[in-house]
C-alpha cells in the first residue's frame, strides 16, 4: 500500500505521484495493482493473492462508496467475522478477508480492531467524514510507515514507497541509526530515517482535519489470559496445546499450497507436527543447509522429516550467496543487519516460491514467549546476585547452561559476571541485555547527539508505555519483553518474516504470534517456562510424546551463517567499493578512524569466525553504508510495468453517493 491525503494537487499530478509509489513497492505484490483517487485521498495497492484471488481485488469500496480500504496481510478469523456481520445484515460480494476487514471497520469502527486475528497493515478512509485510519497488527508482523510533509500525510508499506514522493526527504538520522545498531533493530515506532515513523505494533494512526493522533488499541499482553487459569502444570500443557492448535488451524486458510520450515529445533517441529495432524496429508517441508555452520542440523531435520513423512527439500546457502545477496537484502530490510540470516531466508523463500508453495508457516516467537534464549538464564541469576549483593557461585551456575550464545559470543560466564560486578551501582532495569547493548563499538563508530543513556531512555520509554509495570516484573520476564520488542518485532518479523518473502510470492505465517498464544504464555509462571536452567520447559513437555526425543530435549541453537568472515574486503567487488573513503564520508556521521580500526580487525582475523563483538559491528557497518548507497545517494524508482497487472482503477471524485453526501 502507498498513498497520501490532502495533497492539494491536480488529478493528473496525484495519479503520476501514486504510480511512482506503486512502482517503488511493486515487488510486494506480483499479482495485481489497484488505484483509488479523489481530491482528498489517493491510494495505490499491490497484491500477493492468497485468499479469493479472483474477486478480492483492492482497493475495496463499500456499496455506498463511503469507505475505502487497502490491506497488506491476512485476517485469519475472517470466516467467523463474516458470519457475525452477515447475521447483522451486512452483505458480501466476495469471499476475501479484505472485504471482511472493510465491513468490520465500517460496521464496528475502532471496536473492530480487537476482533481481528491476523497479521496486517491497513489503510481505511471515511470519505464522508474525511477521516483516515492507518492500522497495524498486534505484534508488528506487517509493516506500515508514514510521514507528514507540508500538510500532506504520506503512508506506505515500505520506506521506499515514501521515498518515491519527491517532497519526502531521504536522510539517515544518526541517533536513530545508532539505536538500531545498539538494539539490533529500530525500537517500536522508529525507523532509521529523518521524519519517517512506523506505526507501532498494536496501534492506529487516525488523521482528522490534517491532525494525526497515534493511539494504542491492543493492551492484551499486559493482562492475564482471558480464559480460566490452569490449575496444574498438566492442565497448563493441555491448554497450551489447545491454543497452539487453534492458532495453526486458522493459519491454514488459503487458496494455495501450504508448506512449513523445519529447522531441527523444537519450535518449528511443533508447528509441523500440528500442521500434519490438521491437514491429514503429507506436508511440503523445507530446511536450510547453512554454509560453515558450527552445528550439523541435518540429523535433527532428517529425524523430523522421517516422523512426518513429508515431501522435503533441503536448500543449501553458500558463502558466495551471502556475499552476492547481502546488498539486496539490506535494501529490502531498510535497517542495519547484525546477522546474515536474512540472506538465507531470502534463498529459502525463492525456492519455496519455485516449488509452487505460496504460504509457509514458521516457528518465530517461541523463544521470546517461553524463555528460549540463554539471556533469560543470565538475567535470572543476575537478578539474584543484585538482590543478595553477592556474585559468588554465579559463573559456576551459568557456565554449563550457556548453549546457543557460545556460537556468537564466546565470553565465558566468569567475565560476564565480572562485567556486572564492576557496574553493580548501575540501573539494571534492562537486566542482562545491558552487556550486549553496551559491548559493540556503536558509540565509537557513530558521531551523533546523545549517548548510550539517551538510547536506553528511549527504549525504556517505549517499554514503560507498553507495560506500566515493566520495572516490577521479574528479570526473566523483562528479558523476554525486551527481546520481543526489539529482536523479534524489529528484526525477526521484519527481516526474517515480512521482507524475506517479498519479491518471491511467498507469505510467512507465525502461529506463536497469535495473541491467544502470546497471552496464554504470558499468564504462565516463569518456572514453567524456565525450569531451573531448562529453557522452554512447558513447550518441551507439552509435545514430548509427539516429537523425536533428540528434538524435544535439544538445547536452543539459532541458525548460524558466515557473517563478517564472508564479507571481508578481500576482493574487487561491492565490499571494497562500499568501504571507500568517499562512501564513508557520504554517510556524514561515521567516524573514519573507528571504521578503519574495525575493518582492520576483520581483515586480519584468522579465526574461523570473526570474534564478537567485532563481527556483528562490521555487518552493521556494511549495512549502514549500503543503506546510504541504495536508499539515499542512489535511490531510484524501478521502471515496472504496473499497467500489465492494473486490475482496479477507481475515480473517487465521480461516484454519485460520495457527491451527494457533501
């Protein structure tokens, strides 16, 4: 989606402008293009059709021509909402979830938002009242950005769509870039660009008489699960299986073939197992064969494929692909990357699309809900140390429990707790994340106003606004919430989820991000999730009888691909060019001496993997340079033949009902 309100332009100027915006985001929707234009409101849409491909065309307008909607994503419970609306006299002309969204907002207004179970960004315009609503799903699974320039409000599903409008300035904001590098993603509502904001998850932006007002509509994770609390651990396991099954059932709704990703870990294995039960026929599954991975995941993937009897494809991702595709992935993600994993997800999406699968389910979100990361263990021990005033025995307890983190950060438990002990008088509201947030040489690389404490204040401000009791929560709980609102929403849902599939005709769906699953998990005692030092305890126990034992008991291992070591400046290609003095100067806020030191560390490292934190910082650095190159310095709107798939072109100035209303 892309468009604007209150432009003051002539019709021919508005059409030319919105067509530029459509071309800038055309990769998001290969199936059709639509356009709605009126003097006050102009909207362009591109569509990847998943439900009702023939009739679900956009933009969609109510029969009285009052309401107009554009929609990116899915409403999974659209059949239930449709039945409820029909019982209230609403008539439908398509079988699409877009029409359900349109009539839900027209009939219930803002009350419709909490009825929607889905992943979406939407635009909804009331022509008679001249009110615009921009909305985003509860957990940011689909993006939506906006900016206001000279009285005109512009919106788009990607920042590239906004940059297609000449009046929108293209400029990296150094403070925002520094925060995105520090927290591995922009904080909710942020971007890396001057004057451009994101609709935060669970929020809507309402524009009346040119005045935008941002409001939060989703408060669910702040309360206990709406259902009765489980009376025992066994009841809790049964309840968890029930909410996960229902979430997956809703996400199987599509008019195209489904597939799922098998990583070899428990999260994707649970999704695949439940899918297999519900579909009743062999699944189509995919896995990644990651180049130079420190752990061979194929034995675990193979065990799961054998258990399912699935039609499986194993997709290799090489060092050469990482180097070749990294610039394109940065352009797609529009933010600094700390890992090269989005390259692998792009390769995966391409192969999935070529296999004829349009919808793929993934296991993202489980780590953040069930204390899957090592940092939750670290946070728990740290909280006890700070409470007792003693760090004695902490390293011995944490050392054997560190699993996944060792593959990216080889720091032993002893130095970890010495770091905390030396800072025991600090504010530890952000808990064990402080070490990661303050270890990378972000402040040395970037010259910008403010400092690390200003960045922490910005992140904490967002977290406290979302969770008024944030500081009173246990450290492990705070750790999971920080991960959810930085690493998961800002990176996982964006770079591994939304952007990886764009251009390849693939939609990712994530059952753990269903609000019922999220709220159920939030209601459970922490000791059921982190049992001693055993992460995701209740998820493992709930499915122990359904999974191969080696998967149910397997420690967390995040996919590892070559990072800085695959992107060294050792060839005559884009890496050398992007690290040129002129490119570094063009960014405007990078410190050349610090850049040279970091590049030299990476160039001269003879370790199999460039050591932490220098490898991650180097990947961040390349990302920022590529962002400046492709999105600022040499930005261009691609020449895409959108008329070839222009399915709907609505002149909103000449509908009789709209005219009569004024």
